[in-house]
């Protein structure tokens, strides 16, 4: 089994340490400190993390995130590096890989691509294939509310249908870039869009893409 989740976790921690707590991110309204707090709450405070999906828990999530964001930044970095508490299911390698590969990859890129001097990462083919497998499984969920048909295509021709409908927009790129696009980071994703011009505009304007 791969250790991509662990690698991406450490990359994120190192990057957050390098850019500092006030650096921007691709997550609207979040600085690096806020993103760090989100990552920690997600795997250390399940009582609050549910607020990302359950509206009634959102106020608790905001409160707990604010409490973590107020901690010393160095402490937040260390909590990310050391990972979840001892009895967390995230401690199981299988769970960590299943739940955190995409989480840490996307958030690492959220920090990297918000910096003015960012450059693309060279990702190995095995990691790209792993990201593609995750994307194939979740494409329909992520694309459920988009206003056009949406097909995600790798350069080698493999495709995943994110949303059935017409007109169709085909988005082509490496799995890592398609993932960023599908997770709502359209403007930062290095992809090519093919389809009706009006449909492409509608897709760009949509807030429905991503989960």
C-alpha cells in the first residue's frame, strides 16, 4: 500500500511553515492559519467536523476552528505533522490513504498556487493514477449540480463523466489538474476546456462544482 497520504501531509506541514500564518490560500476567506485549523479539526474533532456537511453543526465547527486558529502557529504545524490522536480511525493506514490522499494534495496546492511565484509540481505516474482512481469514484458527486454536461478526460483519452446533460463541456488535463478543477479550483487548474463557448462560461460561473 502507498504512503501518499503521509507524504502529502508532511509536504503541507512544511509548506505552511514556510509561507507563514498570514499567507493566502485558494480557499476563499482563509489564510494559512485557517487552513491549518481546518485540517486539524477534521481529524481531531469529529464532534465539530460534521459541520462541513450538517448545517446544524456549522456554528460549532466555526467555534472550534476559531479556537484552533487562535493557537500558536507552530503548534498547529506540529499537530498536522504528528497526525491524528492515538485512537483515531485515521491512524489506520488504510483509512489514512483512503481519506487523506486527496485532502492533503488539494490543500497543499491551495497554499502553493496562492503564492505569486508558484510552479507546477512534477508528480510521478503512480500518484497520478491514484488521484485518477479517486476522481473516477467521486466525479458524479462533485459534478451533480453543474449546469452543463461535464466530462473529465486524461491526456491518454481515459474519461470520467461528472454530469450527464447537454451541451457537454470536456475538461482535459492530468488527473492532478482535473482534481483541482473538480474541487472548485477552476481558475488555478491547468486544464483545457472544449465545448460550446456559452456552456464553458456557464460552467466557470457556477458555484456548484466541487464538494
